[in-house]
């Protein structure tokens, strides 16, 4: 159960941002319900994560791989469950999903293992050793590398927010 109540349906009905969230996300998930206690925060969050998920050049498979690893590290089951269908759509196999859940890099290629090491370093230690940084950087142009780094940083925020606020799972989780 969420640590504070979600805004009432009456409150949400008067918020113009709700329609934009519905268009961009397909439904009003509990994550956005909670964020709508602060409409400016919800709007910034929506813009940032829409850019990451829909406007960046980073391959979707890599994006979903790091999102799921971060969710696993933080035990953010809401986020992991929400992104499992997207991971499958982007070509991550069920065995790879199980590896991500277990904190393993089994079933991933050399580049993907380097990305997972970068993700884990950013998530656990924050400071990334030069060797890890350089190994990953060799696989991306500057734009992709910035987008990878922002994705990892952003989804650490998502998991931490979800877990701190104890956001409830939707009956059938959609995109977040």
C-alpha cells in the first residue's frame, strides 16, 4: 500500500496533464497518480521519461536491459514487471530476463556485459572506474553514450521513487 494516498479521482479530473499522460502512456498508472500531487513534477517527469523511451537513439534492447537490471538491483518489482513485456518486444529473451532478475550476465554478449557492468557501477557505487567507462564508451557514439548514462541515472530515480513511496502495482501493469 502506498505510503500516502493517491489524489482523488475528482482532483485528477480537474488536472489537464492527466489527458497528456493518458495519450503518452496509454493509462494513468499509480506512479503518475502519485506524481500528480505535484503537477509540475509530474510534467517534468513525463517529459524526461518520454524523451528517454521514445525520442532517443539508444537501441530499445539496451534501454530495456538496463532498466530491468536497475529494477532488479533495487528490488523494484513494479518496474521490473512493467518493463518485462517491453524487454521481450525489444528482443531480450526469457533466459536473459531471468539473468537480469538474478543479477547475472549469462546469455549476454561482450558489449552487453560491458553495459551491465557500467549500469551496476553507476547504480551501486555512483562513481564509474575508468576501465569500465572506456570499455562501454568504445561501443557508442557520444549521443548514444549520453543517452545510456541518462537512462541509467533516470531509472535509478524511478526505482527509488517507486520503492520509497511504496507505489502499488496495477492489476495489469502497462508502461511507466
